[in-house]
DNA sequence: AATCCGGGGAC
DNA sequence: GTCCCAGGATT
C-alpha cells in the first residue's frame, strides 16, 4: 500500500514522464469523441503500429458518426479488411446507428449511455470518457493491469475475476483526478514502452522506486503467465480460378446460420464471414475432394477442371493452426455461381476479405507464369 | 468463469 | 516457435 503522499508523487512523476516522452500518435491530436472512439475500438487487442494506417483511412472515409451510420456494412468491413476481429467493425457501425437514433448524432457523455453502445465495455467506456471528456474513470486494460501487478507485486492470473477487481480498485485509487485522460494514457504508454511483458526497462521507469516487483529483484516474474489451450491442426483446400485476363472468383460472405457450436474447421468461421475463395476442409485426397466439391457447386457442363497445386500457406488464428492447400484452376471465363463475384486476382481492395484470403491470392500471384504479375508485386 | 474472435510484431 | 497486444460478447 502506498501513502497518500506517495500516490501524489507517483502521479506527478508518471505524468511528467508521459508529457515529455509520449509518442506522437494520430488520435492524440484530437479530443473529438468520435475519433477517440474509433481509435479505442481499433486498438482492442491490436498493436499501435498496425492500427495507424487503418485509423487514417477510416476517418478519411467516415469523418463522423453519421457517415459511418449511413454507409453500407460491406463498405465498413472493407475499410476494416485485414485488421481482424471483424465483429468490432460490425458493432462499431451498430453503435453509430444507436448514437444517431438515440442521441441525435452526438456521442453521449453519460456513462450508462456510453456503456449501452455496441462493442463498448468497461475498458473502452472509461478510455473514451476520460480522454474525450476528462471524466474520472480509470481505464484498465492489459498494459495497465501488468503495470499495476508489478507496482503491487500481485501474484496469480490477472484475468481471474477477483484479481481483476483488485486491480480495478488500484487503478481507481491511483487515477489522477486532475487529468484522467492523460493519466490513463500515461499508464498504458508506460506498459507499452517501458514496463513491457518480457523485459521491463526499469532503469527508464519514472516510478521504479514505488515498484514492489522491482524490489523483489525479478520484475519480469510478474504477472504470472497464463496458460493457453492446445492448438488444433486444420487442413483446407482452396480453389483459385484464373482467367487469361487475371480475374478470379470469390464467394460471398456466408449468411448467419444458427449453429450453436461450429466445428473447429467450420469454413464460414475460418473466412471471418467475409468474401473468400471456394474452400473446403479436407481429410484425405485433397485434390479429389476439392474437385468433387467444385463439380457439385458449379453449373452443369463446365467441362473438366485442371487443378494445379500452389505452394501451401500457413495461417494461425487463436487456437487453430491452418494449412491451406491452394489450387490454381485455369478457366476461359469465371463460372457463374449465384452471389459469387469475378474480381482481379491482383487487387482485392474492392471487397472485404480476411488476411487468409489475401495470403492465398498472393501465393497464386507469385506462382503465376505471367511475367507481368511478378513484376507488379514487388515494389 | 470459459471460450471465442484475427493477425502479426517482438522476442 | 511463443507471447500477447489500448477487450467485448456470448454462453
């Protein structure tokens, strides 16, 4: 436990450090609640470097809540394509529509109203309210939890309910009531830049003298590592149709089916419910199973299918290790399948796709015998 | 309380 | 290869 005087000193030291050394990030140049909101959603479980280009593009395409609320969902997903956790984008637009309908397009300032928005939980609500409105809410995320666990030498799994509540109380106690937004960002910045998971830079830490983990001699021993579930191996086969003009075929986002518990190799889930190559989960004879699947889905009389194996692709999502075996299928024209689209293999920017689909397209391009394709790839 | 959802940079 | 990231929704 820290004394009141120690807490005041700690606040002063950390805030001074933050104000001197903070990174210049795009969302720190504004207090517009809409912009702060977009940044906080994008930053969920996603690193700063990955977010920056998406943030810039998204705000330039959707400058305000109304533009976001009134856009086609596919356009929102298209701007999110590649960032992952696509329910964030779907919830983001839903919340924009809530704000338009219930708050006249103005981002709400009451905590209950903010927490009622789709995709906004305890962390994000506190972050937006403190940063955009200066409200006194402590934001507890993974970075802050680690910093607090080290400051107090907290043992055990931080995500455990009671322990998270303990950390939440610590966060509230330390919160600087004079500048809650800067304080929350300072705690996160410290966690991201100094008090890092593996090798904390205690020599650079402005509050090291208050840190019990440092006093213990092994700060990196906090917090306790959490155990992960065993990985499942999955093998998929994907069809990459290819016309002389460089067009290929993508299947539309799968509709929402009422499956309680999808299998680990459920294709709809693995393609993130976005546009995707014709894909199946395979067991034994890969090309034969893919051929059978295609002959079933294609209109009759499409002739013979020539399947050329492409280099295999590795992709990891949560607990799944996916191997994709792509096949290039030369075709004079793209077969007509209801809902499917013909698009250039070289440019998927018109449709929302996951990075798994991008990887398959890239493998097909690299393998292409067309010289121009290789030249166009490398900048 | 557990599980799931993407993806990749840092180590 | 492993870890985990400015978490939230769902069950």
